[in-house]
C-alpha cells in the first residue's frame, strides 16, 4: 500500500459467539467420527452453534455494538459498513444493509464482501483504502458466519470442522508511525471447485433436484485445501513483510486464520515464531471462516498479547481460492487518549 497516504488503524474490536456449545463427544453421537480423530487432525475440541432465530446479521450486530463501544464511535459516525460473510442472511439484500439498519448507522453506505475465509482481511484492506483516501472517516468491518446452517451433518469430512461466530472492528485514521503498513491480496479462481456451496445461485438455482443432490451444503476437498493453505499462509506473510521492508524477525505477533492447528503451527514455524506469539482459538470455536481473525484478535488483545507499537501480521486463506496478508503496527487508541 502507498505509505505516502494516511495511516489507518483499528480503534475498537468486538466479538460475539452463540451460547450453544457442540463438543466433539456430542458429534460422535451423530456422525461416524471420534474426539480423538478431530483433535489430532485439526486441534478442534468444540464449536458454537447459533440459535434457530439467529442469522449472520444478528451475530454481527452483537459484535459490532461492542466494537463501536470499544472504539468510542457512535453508529451515526460510521461512513461505511462492510460485512464479510459466506453465510449471509439471504442472497440479497446484503446482510451489511440489515446490519446497518439494526445498528442505526444512518450515514453509512453498506455492502457485503465475499472472499471465503479471507473475507475479513479483504474487508480491512478495502476499508483502509477509503480512509487513507479521505473518502471515509470511520468504517466498520464485520466478519460473521452461521456456517452450521450450510453443513451436511452426515458428511464427516466437513461437519466437524466449522462453527458460528462474529467479530467486528472499527477502523479510522492512525498516526504516521502506526497503523497498517502493508496489505497483500491474492486469488486463483481455478481452484474454485475445491471449496464451494454449489446451489442457490444463478448457475444452479435451488430446486428439489439440487436439494436431493445435497448441493445446498458446503463441499470441500480438504486434502487439497490443506496443501494450498500451508503455501498461502507462508507466501502471504512473506509478501506483506517484503512490501513493508521487514523480515520475520520484526514480527511480534501472528494472527492466522483458524482452520487447523497443523496449518497454524506450520506458518509459525516458517516465521520462526514461538506459539505463545501466535493466536490460536480453533480448539474452542472451530473454523468460523470470515469471523476467525477478529475473534482471535480480540482474545489476544484481552490477554495482553498485543501492545502499542507491536508489528502484528494477519494471514488468511479460503474459498475462491483467496489468500491475503496484512501487517499492522498496532496503535492503542485508548492508551493514547482516543482518536
Ligand atoms: O478455511 C478454509 C477451509 N478449510 C480448511 O482449512 C481445511 C483444510 N484441510 C484440513 O484441515 C484437513 O485436510 C482435514 C482436517 C479436512 C482432513 O485431514 P487430513 O489429515 O487431510 O485427512 P484426510 O482427508 O487425508 O483423511 C484421512 C482419513 C480418511 O480415511 P481413509 O480414506 O484414509 O480411510 C478420511 O475418510 O480420515 C478420514 N476422516 C475422518 N475420520 C474420522 C475424514 N474426516 C474424518 C472424521 N472422523 N471427521
């Protein structure tokens, strides 16, 4: 990104997970799997499941209210609401518009952003461009998923992996020596078949046939996505560091997309980072796709693992295929008396 432009930081973070917990032991009762297999192959122990009346915009609303309160920004001060999701309330209208209305963000434009599990980093990248260009002052980026609604609970290859949750950030200007230092976005649509929800769009409109074929469920080639993920994490981290003129030795903390502890540990090893400087919560939430990075960010902040001035790398990968990295020199707005 152009370092001549204004810097952009994260003024507040907020998250929300549904109350209902689904453990591996409970999953053993409904599908041919075991706690031992899930833990050893993925690191996941449990995940959250949204209540029947909760949709993605509802989860995002809780998270976003908390992010606004933490940032000290009122909903009417937002210029833009971006919602990254693979599980919108409906195909349209955009869930971001529903969220905008529920928040009372009456001065904000709103749109959804679909970039698989990479959506949250894509969203922050877009938000930072609006702010750096002076087109927006405060932008809310929400990542929210109700993935349990699109899982085939008879398919052990996928149903054990995902969970529901939401996380939001409020982004605004940061001082010149803090904020986002670099961003790198990637995509390769030739890998689109590896992770998809085939039906319900214009190619395969929902019909009794698509339902009979199970095309309304998430489908994934896990082994191929795994290989891609390992490469994508490493490349994205390397690229954002290169663009900022830094090396792995300059990284204080890593927030990787939470899909599998084996993928996370590989990324940490490649960057020579001990695991106490890497965010991990996939054990408790599973893969929450576009929500995983803000969930991990807030936990790390609350645990005091990220301090003012730290170089924090966020990396993600997902359906599309997409991948991205973002390097931010953390600015603690509260410690520095607000915006
Ligand atoms: O955010 C992006 C979304 N996706 C991902 O990040 C997923 C990336 N991929 C992965 O994390 C891993 O590939 C998985 C966790 C999905 C699978 O792990 P794996 O080590 O690649 O296992 P595998 O697919 O090679 O399957 C090994 C065996 C198979 O049995 P056979 O064919 O060797 O007899 C599977 O049928 O494990 C079996 N298996 C299971 N067994 C018990 C697959 N799922 C399960 C299960 N319980 N839930």
